[in-house]
């Protein structure tokens, strides 16, 4: 996907644990990347815990890395979150 190309669908960020930590959490448990925000007022409260919301983020792509392990190709992305807007 070219930088700046508009995509009108959600891209799933789910990751299935397959390493040694999966044993403690349960094999195949689905995990998602998290974002920790400190010292900023957001339009959410403790009542919103575990609720799913729609938000738009402005990001800066810092790096795109490609790798191959045992013949399996993958890409990793380092993104800087510049701003967030709740819908």
C-alpha cells in the first residue's frame, strides 16, 4: 500500500501468540497492540473500560522493516501517533 493511499476498510491488528508466553496466556489467544496515553484529557471515562470505540489517528511512518524467518516473509512497522480523534 502506498503511503497516503486511502483505504475504506478497517485493517485488523490482531496477533496470535505462538511464543513461550502463549503457554501462560493460552495458546492462540488473540492480542492487539496497545497505546498508552499519559497526562492528556480524552473524551472517555472509567465507564468506557472494555468498550470498543471508533477513532481516527494521524500517524507518521517511522520505519518499515521486512524480514524472513524459515521462509516466512513478514513486515514490521514503527508508527508515531501524532493525534487521535474520536468519532
